[in-house]
């Protein structure tokens, strides 16, 4: 059964909902060190906004358990092409990633490697990731599967 993670940037909250809309988890979240606005490029310190999915589930990473988010999405890539920030020749890679529910290219100018991980939620400190308190990350990791939806809203 598919769960959905909803991250509300303005209130710094993360919630998980099941397929019936029941809230399974609600906790504080920290964002990138420049949290206002949508991520545009590598190094801007922003947390992306939009519809994504969990593309990686790692038991051990820099901050312990982590969930990779499918940023940049096909929508992000199309917008970047139309704005001249990404070559149209790369679009097929983003289309394939979305179709096959796998990790999108993370080596482009748009950035990537956006995770939900532990490390603390008391201040915005990441390079664009979403950081939770340790126990909240443990609970989240246990209930989320590869392919589950992630919605990041302003």
C-alpha cells in the first residue's frame, strides 16, 4: 500500500499519509539553509518544491538512514530546458527515470542528491535536504518504500 510524504516548507512539518488519507506520522523538519523558493541549481541551498517519489532507500548514509527524493523531476527538467538552464538532449534521461521509478540524473547543473535524513530539525542547515530528529527518521524509514510519493509544498 502506497504512502505519501507531505513536506510543508512554511511550517517546517513533515507528515505521512496512507492510501486512505489517514495521517501516520507528523513531525518537525529542517530545510536547506536558503529555504524560501524552489531549488534551481546545485549549491543554491534551497529545498525543492513539487511532486516527487522515493527513489532510494539507504540503511546507512552520512546521517544514518535516508530516503532519496527524485529531484530533479521531469517537470523540473522541462522547466530548466525552457529557461535555458539544461540541454534538451538530457530530457530522455529524466523521462526514463520517471517512467521506471528510478533515480533521476544527479550530475546536472540542477543539482540532486536531495534526501530526507536525520541530523536535527531545530534550524535550517542542510544543502537542500529535509532533516528530521533521529527518532522521527527511524519511524519514517520503517513505513516508507521505494516509489512512495513525496509532495513538497511552499
